[in-house]
C-alpha cells in the first residue's frame, strides 16, 4: 500500500491511492443549496446582479435574455429541465434570467 504524508500528496498520487486529497485543515466550508419557485415572467436575476450562484432548472423553463436600452428583449439561451446556467468568469450577470412558466430552480453557491 502506498503511504504519502498530506504535504507530499498531489493529484497524481491521489489517483494511485484511489481518492482525492483533502487537507486536514481545509479552508473549504460546504454550503447548502436553495430551491427557488418562479411564476411566469418572474426574474431570477438581472443584468449587473452579483453572481453568487450556479443554477439548475429542476422543473419548468428559463429564458436568458438581453434587452438593449430602449429596445426589445433578445433571447440568448433557452434553458430547460436539468440544464445548468449562470456560469461565467465575470463577478456579475450580463443578462437576465426570466421564467416562462411555473419553474423550480436549484441555486448552488459559487
């Protein structure tokens, strides 16, 4: 059997051992998910809102859209059941997410 100290282990050694390395004094604090229920036309997030979650549609449908100033909304993405959305590298949303029918979305902390 292989034996590595916590300091010596890395991802390659984890693969040999068969499990992932988690330091004893981990800074990671698990957080819980939440479930949001939306009615048709209700907004989950808007442009310029801070990105705090990653989302999964559990039931229903979401439109991710952008509305230019003084113009009509443009649909960027149609999001259905089991789809993940709200990803990206910016710290804020660029688009808005709106339910098109009764929708249930799980929110996973970033």
